[in-house]
C-alpha cells in the first residue's frame, strides 16, 4: 500500500503543472463546439404527417430532403398510406440548417405487401403455438401414462406381499 501511495503522489505532483494547460485546451474545444452549433436549428418532427405537409414544413426551414419509399415489412402493415413513418435525423434534434433529411413513407402497394407479410407471420406464429401446445400435450400424456404404470406396479407388489403373508 505504501508503494501505491508514493506512485499516486509522484504522478499527481508531476501532473500538477499540466492541469492549467489541460483546462485551457478543454475550454477552447468546448467554446469552438458551442460556436459551431450556435446557428443550429431544431428539426421539426414530421412523423405521422402526410408527405405533402412534411415537405412543406421542411421547405419552410430550407432543408434539403429526399423521400424514401419503404420496402414491404410486416411492421408497416398498419401505417397510413403516404404519411411519414420515420425520418433521419430524428425530429426534435438540433441540426445544422444544411443537414440533409430523409423522409421515409409507405404507399398503398407497400402497405398491401406488408399486410400480406404480417398475415403470413401471424399464421406462422399460430402454427408454431399449436405445434408447441401439441408437444406439451404429448409430454403430459406420456408422463401420465408412465406414472399410472408405476402406480399399478406399486399396487401389484403390495397386493402380492399381502397375499404372501
């Protein structure tokens, strides 16, 4: 323990002259980052809005953006057609006004294909559940049969012992 204390004391004493320099550099970096972000704006959250309305809002803020049609996925089965599903960067973030925004939406075809995928997924899930329940029933039946066989054999031994007395 004595060696450790001496090591810490040596390091802290040797580092002491560098503390003001480190603080000064940290303050410079922090000020530079704050200055860089001083003109940032809060990105409006346009999720769940119709695409046309989202475009209008982003144009009002002079953002460059693109519309990205989503590919079919079961999680998009219940979204509204031509409404913003998600965006990057996310709404509410403080961003540089020159930030490029991606708006993701689903059209009718995407939603229909997504609904088909969701139905297939639900069917597979139901089939798996039925399979698991059948497997559990089989295990319970086998266990019941084995235990009744054991019970019958135990009763049989007792009755033989009673007869032999």
